[in-house]
C-alpha cells in the first residue's frame, strides 16, 4: 500500500510542476515574433564552435594514434599476411585522407557561410555537373578498393594441387577447439556429429580407412614454410576460426565444411624475439606482478606470467564462455613438427585404449 501511495505522490507532484510551468508561461510578457530567430551573435558563436570542433577532432585523432598505436597487431606471421596488411594500409590511408578533408570542408563552410542579417542565402536548385562529380568519384574509388580486395582474396584462397598442402581439420564446439591431422595419407576420414560418442569427440567415422591414421590434438602445431589447408566444422552454433597473427579468419558453420589455407613464415620462437612482442610481454607481466602482490596479500591464487603464443580464437559471440574459447598455435621447424606429430596417438590407437 505504501508503494502505491509513493507512486501517487510522485504523479501528483509531476502534475503540479506541469501546471505551475503553464502559469509562469502565461505570466511572461509577449515575445517578439523573431525571438526564436538566431541573431548575428548566435551565428558567430555557432560558427566559431564548428571551427573549434574540427580542430578538436584532429587533436583527438592524433592523441589516439599516440596513445594506443602500439596495440596494433605485430608483424604478419603468414606469407599472405603481407598482402592483407597492404590492403588494410591502403584502405585506412584513403579513409583518413578523405575523412580529414571532408571534415575540414564541412566545418570550415559552416564557419565561413554562417548566418548574417547582411547576407541572403542563395537558393541553388540543382547542378548536374556537381552531382555527377560527387557521385562518380566515390563510385570509382569504391570500385577500385573492391576490385583490389577481390584480387587479394582470390590470390589468398586459390592454390594448386601441386602445392600439396597439409590438411588439418579445426573442430569448434562450445567452448573449445580440437584439431585433427590427416595422417600419412593426408586425407581426413569422414565425420558426422551423429557419431559423437565417448572418446570420439569429433564424430569421426572409424569405419573409414582414411580415418585410421587421423590424429586429434588440443594444441595446434604447424611447420614453418608449409602450406596448411584448414577444413573447419562446428558441432553446435556458428563459430569463427580467427588467427590474427596469420591474418586468417573463416566461419565454422554447423552442417557444412569451410576452408582456409595459409603458409606460416615465422616460428613461435622467432616471434618471441620481436621487439614489439617483447615490449608487450614485459608490459603484461608488470601488470600481473602488481596484481599478484594484491592476491598474495589476500591469500588467493596468483596469476601465471605471460609468454607469447600464437592463438586460435573464436570471433563469434557463441555463448557465455565465448571469451575463453582459444587454442595455442605452435609454429616450429619441420624437424620439430615431425617429432611432435610422431608422439601423438592416432584415432585407431585411442579407441583401443
């Protein structure tokens, strides 16, 4: 009952304020007809504010580059990554140049042509030449960018059988990854989610001869300089296999197989020696060290020190634990890879256990 009374009092108070406001308006003296028209002083104020705002935009842009320019991705770790970075650079330079120019024209014109009682606005019905210019130029620029992007994408996605890529399956499920290597025959065995049972987490058809030498692992290892063809599947919802250091991303769609191929060109050990990576690792560990001091004082478990790893992430919001859906990627020499893969059990060996 008290709650209803409180609500009623609030409503009555609002009505009273509204009525009082109406009374004050009635008591005010009549305003001239042009009281709502901006004066020269108002126009000058708005004009200078527009001019000041464009300089503020330029300042905040420069500050963001200075403050957070170091959070960009490190050097690309795949052969096609250079093409992706070049495409991104061309696109961003064009966007920033056009943006800076158009922002200046917008705010400068608002300042120069601000309203004045001594000036009369010119009614300009149409100008076909101007309309053609500001239509055809963006069309040409966008067409060039799109064609450039299509050629880059085609160059990345197309490869010949002569390349003899190593076939690896990336299997996504809430909320983890599994990788399946095709084995000596370099041919993945058939798989279906309906066959998932017990240790057969990927639903591999164990009756398929090509599946006998397949190997399922929880950490992805890749040999440097070897093209890898990834076949991607999803068990439940839409995921996205995102490998930022390799400039690679492809959706994992339930009920179908998608693919992406690239050639790693930097090992994990060499990437850890990169100056930018060293600086990033040092900064993260400084933060964790400071945090661990607080955790020790509270008697809680401390954080492990960070060491750089290539990562496979999910770039789709696939559920409550999406943030933790990741798998380490180790790029190593062919000799190191061969030694590691030889230690992994095949599906046939796993099912016998």
